[in-house]
C-alpha cells in the first residue's frame, strides 16, 4: 500500500476501560508500513518503549525493530495487544521482551531498567510513550483520583524511567 493510499483519519473510538484494548477498535489502527523495510540504523541498539503494546507505541516498536533494534515493551495490562506486537517483532527476526506493570510506580520503573540492563548490559534508547486521559464534560466532574492517575502515568512515569535509566545511558 502506498502512503497516498492510507486512509485519512479514523472514526471516533470509545472504550469504557483505560487503557483501551486495540483489538476492540473498529477499524483497527494502522501500525505498520509493509513497504518499509528499514536500513539497520538502529542495529543492535537496546530500546525501552513504554506503551509499546498498541497505538503509536506499537508503531514505534515495529519501526525500531525494522531498523534493527532490540525492543523492550512496557505496558500496563493489555496482554493480548502486547503479545500480538511481540509476535510481529519476533517475525521480523528481532529480539523483543515484554514487561507488564504500572510505570507510575518508581519501583516498577527500576525493575524494568534492572531487567533490561541485566539481560543486555545497557540501554541506548528510551521512548516515553505511555499515556492516558479521562475526558470529562465539566471540570467539576474530574476527580482527585483521575488527576493523580493521569499525572502518575503521563508525568511521574517519565521521570521514574529516566531516573532509573540515566546511569546506563551514554
């Protein structure tokens, strides 16, 4: 499929649970360009991609694998989505690891970094992609729990991962 043949936009999607499940989206999102094969620009680079199980993170994980990276995907609880992404990357002949947990936890961020460094000896790339939102019609409808959850995922998680990985980044 040529770039000009890709559909523009997607219909509005809604799922009650956060994060959503990619397999329930209709139509399914585009996450790969079959005509893109990569040129080895990331050959054997060790990447950690948060939210790499679906959506933009999945597209990044696959593109990085096509460029030769070893991909470590961190996701919250979408096991089916993560396994599908792992299968795609494995079929490209690239190494891929999955880590399920809450990046809003500093302990989990440390665990991920320690596991990656233990297995691969270093970290070359971090993609802080995990994020969530809980849209409300009125500001009065936003709860303290929603604000904290959103900040834990969208802000704290980035800080925790970089803090844990900094000693291993060149």
